[in-house]
C-alpha cells in the first residue's frame, strides 16, 4: 500500500489537482461549449459596461438636480417662470465662469489652452445649447412639487420619480413642457398660477394615450413623456 493511499492529506491534494485540471479544461475554439463560454463572457462584459454607464449617468443627473435644489431660497414656496429662467441663465449657466477665468489668467500669452479649459468651455457650450433647445428639470413652479423636491437627499435619483419634471427653453421663455408627471398624485396637472379650461383637460386625457403634446403658446404646454420604470 502506497503512502498516498493511507495519508488523508495526500488524498486531498490529489483530489484538488484533479478538480483544477477539470476546471482548466480547454475547449476547441470551434466547439459549441467554447462558443457558449464566449457568449457568456461577452454578455457579462456588456452588463458591467451598462451598469457603469448607468451609474455615471445617474451621478451626472444627481449633481445637476442637486444644484437647483440648493439654489431655491428656503423662504420661497415656488418660483415664477421668469425667476426660473433667471436662475438658469444667471446662476446655472455661469457656474463654470470662475474656473474658466482662473484657467485663462494662469495661461501664459501665446500658450495653448489647457485640457481643463477646453473641457469647461465644452461643458458650458453644451449646457447653453441644451437650455436654448430644451432643458429638463424639476417643476419649481408648483409649491407642492417644490415641497416634494426639498425632501430629496440630493443623491438617490430614484426618489425623483415622485417629482414632476418640466422642460423649458431659452428660445421660447413663455412655454413650459410637462416632461414627466411624477408618481405623486397630489401635484395638480396645471400650474397653480395658470388656468386650464375643461376642454383642454379633456384633450390632455386623450393625448396621454396617444403620446402627443398639447401646445399653448404663452402659457403652459402640457404633455407627458414615458416615465422610465
């Protein structure tokens, strides 16, 4: 009888080696099993990329909405539409100006721009264009919605599903889109400072089903985008 046959530790080592050899088994590149393993690896890689991309997107959204959360004066129940446009133009769109000025001042004459200066200019340009064509943000025109928004911790974007979102644009400052209704049923469909006729309320119900948007120049443009699940 050999020593390995009587030594429990030797048996365990031998069994582990066999398991390792089995785990490291190499499949033929053209075999069905190899194809399955390749597809599974690719699927896991794509899922990891999607999770990372979703996390980055949520972080960007949280930073944007938190900016507006902290800029609402505590004593104000809600903003007027002109006040909201002023907040966007004079506060949100100018938030990079100081950093840009510092970069330009520190740059020697005749030297190329730094990568940071290029990035800041590009961000400022993108956000200005977004505001010109349509900027989506929480509805800060309605006191009830502002109250809900103030309960947000500034981090978890999932909470914001209860909050109504609107879309405003610099080209048409008197027009507001309802972008997402929010899941809180206590928010009135029309802004409290404006009136919606019974006829328009009926149109809103029918247009919700068809996915269309109602347009009311100089007042509120009411509609609904699909709420992400």
